[in-house]
C-alpha cells in the first residue's frame, strides 16, 4: 500500500466548496472576517478549494463607493490579512475584490494559497444593461494577458490567461471567470478548459429575478458538460444591499452536467455547498473524447496562450469520507421518474432495433429459446412489442422451451405461462436424448451413468439449444433472436459459437443484467401486456439466476450463476466504471465500498425489494473484482470480438468491436490485478 486507501486524494478526488458568506455593503473588514470564518470551516471539513462570490470583500451592490480610495485601500489591506491567515489553512481560497492596476479598476478574482497570492484574474465582460452599470466603474479584462500587478507589496500574476495547478495533487487544475463571463456566447472558461483546466470557478454576484435560478442551473450544467469539467458557481447572498435588487445566494457544484451539491436559496446565514470532484475521471473523459481535443486544435491550442501557475498544495491525505453520491446501480437510476424514463427509452430502443431487422430481412418469423429466466423473458417481450408495432401477429413469434438435465419445473412453467399469455406459437423440444447421444459419441462418462458435470457436459446442452434454434430458423423462414445480456458478455458467461453467445440479432447485448430486472418490472407495472403476462413477469423476477445445466446437489441446491462469477450487482458496477471511464481497479473498489458497504446509506431504485438489499465488505468487493478483471481482460474478449448485431441501448454499455470496446483477444489481466493487489487492503 503506497497511499492510504480511504483517503479521497488517493483516488483522484478534490474536495471543493461554493460559498455564500454574509456581507456588509462597503465594509471590507466585516466581509473578510466572514470569508475567513467559512475558510476555517472548510479547512476543518477537508476542503481543497473554496470559491467565494464576486466582489465579496467589498460587497457587490455599492455603486460609486467602488471608486472611493479609502475603500479600495482597505480592500487591499483585508486581502493581505486573508493571505496571512491562509498560511495555516489547507484550502485554496478564491475571493472577489475590486483592484486597481495602471490607472484602471478591475473586477477581480484572487486565488490565495498557504500565505501566497497565486494570481489575479479580471472580469472579461462587463454587463451594462438593464440593472447593470459596471462600465461606470470597471475596465474590462478581455485582452489583459501576460501582466503582473502589485498586491500586498508583492508582484503577482495578473490577467485572464491564468490556470492554476497543484504540483503535489494530480489533476488539481483550476481557472476563474466572473459572473457575466458565464453569460457570454464564448465564456472564458471554455478556453481555459481547452487549455487544461479541470475545475472552472465562477465568482458571481447575480441578483435574483423570477426564473433566473433555472437559467443559472442550465448554464452551469451545460458548461460543465461541454467543457468536460467541474463548474463551481457562487452567487451573492445575505447582507447585500437591496436598494434596487435582491439576492438569493445560489451556489452550486456541477460535474459533467450533473449537479453534485447546492446551497439553499435565500439564506439568512452564511452557507456553502461541498462536494468531492473526480478530477481524474474528468481527465480520462477528455482523453477518450477526441472531439474535445479537436476543438482545442481548432482553437489554436489555447494552452499556448495561458500561463500555468504552479503551487504546492500539501494535500492532507486523510480519511474524510466521500462527499458525492455513488449509485449502487450505475445502469439503474435511483430517481423513480428518471428510472421510468430510462426504462421507456431502453425498451423502445430494443423494440425499434428488432422491428427494423425484421423489416430488413423480410422474415416471416423470429425464433427465440425461452428458458423462463430473465434474459429470454425480456427478449420475448421485446419481440412481442416489435410484432405489435409492425402490425404482425404474435403467433409468428416461435418460442421454444428446451428442457435439459437440470431444468426446473418452476422455470419451465414460467416459460409456458409467458408464451401462452403473449399468444406466440410455443413448442417444446426435449434436448436430453440428443445430449445423451452426443455425450455417448464423445465417450463422456455421464453417458455411462457417472455424475460428471464438467464444462463439456454443460456446453453440450447449451450448444444443442442454439443448434436447434438456428436450424429451426432455417426451416421456418425466420432468424434467431439472441437473449444474452451485457453482463454475461463482460464476464464471458456464455457458450461461444454454437451457444448462447451467438444469434442472428441480439436485442439484449447492450443491456446490463441489473437493468433487465427493472425493465421487466417496468413492463409489468406499466401494463404493457395483460394481467396474466404481467403476473408471470413478476414471477420470473423472483427466480434464482441459474444456467440450469447441472442437476441439484445432494442438498437440493441448484446451480447458481452468481455464486460462480459474483453478484451481478457488483459486477455491473465494476463493468461500468472500468469500461465507461477506464478507472483503476483500486478506485473502482473505493467507489464500490462507498456505494455498497451499508444498506442504510444512499438511495435504492424504486420498487427494489427490501429482502434483496445487500451490503458488501471491502474483502468481498476485492474478491469479486478480481474475478471480473480476470474474466473480462484475459479469457472473454474472443467472445465479444465475434458479437452479433444488436442496438446500443445505454451509455458505456456496448462491448461490440463496432461500438464502445475494442481489445485484443489474447490479452492479459496482469496489470489490473497487480494494481488491485497493490492498492486495496485485504481486510474487511
């Protein structure tokens, strides 16, 4: 272990705060003291960066007082005091102040760290319309680059071309813009992002009028998404002058379009929003998004126009928890409205894809193997809806249940009930005689009565089922609809070639096992089919996930997929963060522990049964992550390299070599396994 596992700094996180202190108009001493109070609180809470509002040291709404020399001198004196006080504080402080340079007054953001002014950034665009009159007092900062100014008796970098980077905390890189800059068609933060800044900070005053809060939210989310960055926004709050305006103290933190934290509006006291930003993920997201980097090229490589101001941050490296929500089910939203929308979209993407394939092939039938399990159930209801959409009779769907040596009466019964309820053409083919003949021809011990249940025994059954389906499709003018899901493809839990890995078209190939469960529940709950079908769907959800290829043991225990390859809820978590973002295994384990170690913490998806809510210790998380890494990187890629066609359904959820994932079939998992072992402790 080279770094403390539970420290956020070991995993690429930076703790940030967007603050709204109390202010007193035209009273820099009071304002600096209130700023310092919050700074000390942020220090105690483990913050790395704290953002304060525009002109917070003087207050914003003081009009011509901004041109009073006594006030400007006091502002500089109070900033000097903050600089001295910062020597004993961990966070970088970003405060707003009116500062004079070369006979001009600028509306500035000042970055302060450990007794040092890192730099001063002037506001580029000055509002001078409706209630705004900033050009009366300030000079615009646009074009002010490459300069220094005197502040606190020291020469400090001054200009709109500053990016700040910690030397001792990877990817802690930030830039500033001020209020109206954000509303411009081309915000300065866009150039700063393309120059390398990962955290974009907006010191704002921004009076409130009806509807403006939604506009700010939209802009913050949009800018963080477009710039693949974090966006911190802090608006003026309690104490600002209300001579002509009002202030709501809206402060928020966004990352990649998602709001991570926000303050209450119209506060009576100072407050701050605090969140842990995954700067490492932001960096990785830019690396895997050529469009972002192409934009930087098209803009003339902005990094050449910016000065990189480096500083020593001295990260504390403590266990301060994790201040961000980590979904247990990254493919399944916790919010009921969002889950309903996602299920609607996912289901209809599958339906549309299959309907198009039916039209394109001019097939009379589709052929599906129905086991009574989750995946074949979902493929069947997708097919039923596709036939409805095309105006074709469901009787043209040919469903085959093919019991083998371990098929249970429960799953077989569910298969028949569902096929009948949906009105498809249903048949049964007992594969046991053909399997026994094949095993006999091979000289397998099972054919002689010995209880040998090896991989050959299992795959003879899986292969026969697929073989039958393909030949039935030939015979009956149809094509085989695949049922295997994304999670099985990731883990290689499928029989290659003449097996469940192959089909003519696979509607489930981009849908995780955890999402399929919710899709089936959504179909039942929203009445997509009649009551009999819905009741059967809910019965399928209560069935143990099993390939049903090996007979029950002497205790009656059936073959369990999850006992072999791990809980799908953990493996889907691993799949998402490793393939979608390329995170290190130790970081995935860190996130999984925060998501899964306590059933009482965090939200669960709607309608998730209490009895199936699990918790996992770090030792279990590491154990199953090892299984995932070995299976995913070392033994399964050849199956994914030959995937059949199928629609992409979810972001980060397509392992087709024509889609999101390309990898060598003869790779090794060594690098990932070694990183996991080196950086994740074995203890609980």
